[in-house]
C-alpha cells in the first residue's frame, strides 16, 4: 500500500467503497471512494481484514466462512459504522445549514473524502476548502490525477501542518472569507489529539467563524477507553498498532465547557442510540451504531 496514505484513511475509504458496492440499503453512498485507491490497495485492505478476522472475532473460524460474506460482516460491524454514519450526518447537516445562509464548507482533516467530486451542484454555488497535512494532501492530489478527475473551480486545497502552521492564516491565504456563515467538519480526528491540541484548534477556528457558523465533529465519550465492548477495544488497539494512538475522550459537561470557552454552543448531540434511530434504522441498513461515539453539532455565537 502507498505508505504516504495513513492506514486510517485507507481503511475508511475501503469501508465506504465496500459498503456502497455490497449493500442493498447502504447507510451512505460513496461510489467514488474506490477510485481513490489502487486495485492493489483495495485488495490488500480486504485481505488484511480477512487475515485479521481472529483478532476482530476470536470465536469465528475464517476457514468455515465464505470470504466475501465474512468480509461484509467485518466491514459492517468493525470498520464502517463510524465513517459511514458520521458522513451521512454531516452532509445532511451541511445541506440544512446551506438553506439558512451558509456559503462555505471547510473540511478539517479531509483525508480521502470525495464530497467535492460527488456533489457537483453544491460546488457550482459554494466554496469548499479541504484542509490537511501537506504530505496527505500531496498523496490525495496524486490519486485524483490518477483517477482522471478534474478539480472543481470552487475547491481549494489548504495544506496545514498543525504542529507548526496557523490554520487560520492558511485558510485566509486560500481565499476563505471569515465574514460569511461557514460550515466546518472535523471528522475522525479528535480521538487522536491530546486535549490541549483540540483546544488550540477551537481557538484558531473561533475567529474565522461568522455568527451562526456551524462545526460538526465526532468524539468518544468518557466511557470509551474502559468500554467492555470488544470492537471498541479492538479499535483502540488497532489505532495504537498503526502508529496513530487514540488519546482523548470527553464527558458532555467537559465538551460543553470547552466549546463555550471558544464561543461555540452545542445545538445538537447524537448519542449511539440517536445515531442508530436517526441514521442507520432510517436507511434500513444492517448495522449497529458504534458504542461510546457521539456526534456534536455546535454553532458559533458571538
């Protein structure tokens, strides 16, 4: 596999692609995700999951399973629930925000997301900024070129090394307008950051947000790291083994306090039970929401 792409990004892209191809009622359709992976990468991730079946489900004998059926279960139970459900929720929230005057969409840690290439009508009228590490972004642009895609004129790539660059300065240099309502997504990131870094990111975003701007992100709650559920502990161990250890979880009160400190108010919060009812069950999908993972929609209030 391409060593410039994080295993987390590749696993997420594989989950979106495989789920879309193999489910009659998918939680989220991403028919472009597979095009950002080479055939070798796609097969390698699938084989990696199949070889890891005893890790995910020790009671399962892979030799007694049809490979595709086993892979479908591994994806739907262990790999895809979070990437799929948070993408479905975020894009639904974005389209609601646009109806109330939002003009710009900023994706923090965009990874291999395909929104800008799936939603051509949105890009025709609204600006989209993909923010990510320079190496990650270089890898993605290579993949876009290999897929033969044209970059929409309203899509801007903003390269930011969060350890030394100012996201605000980079966004402003890329044409972001801080005086209009904007929508920020920050998906699959907070888990891996220390609490201080999360606070610094919120402090950097706050001055960029016009009143009424939206921030959507997912986060693990205070029960996450000690959770008894096997797939939660497997996810924690897998992230650590991949060199991207998970570090931070929040109680509701801790999250509320941190957001208020930087001018954001929680407008909507989805627990796993809410995600199951409002996203998975509505789609009619064969999936269970991931335990101890919540979605937060916060609004900037000056």
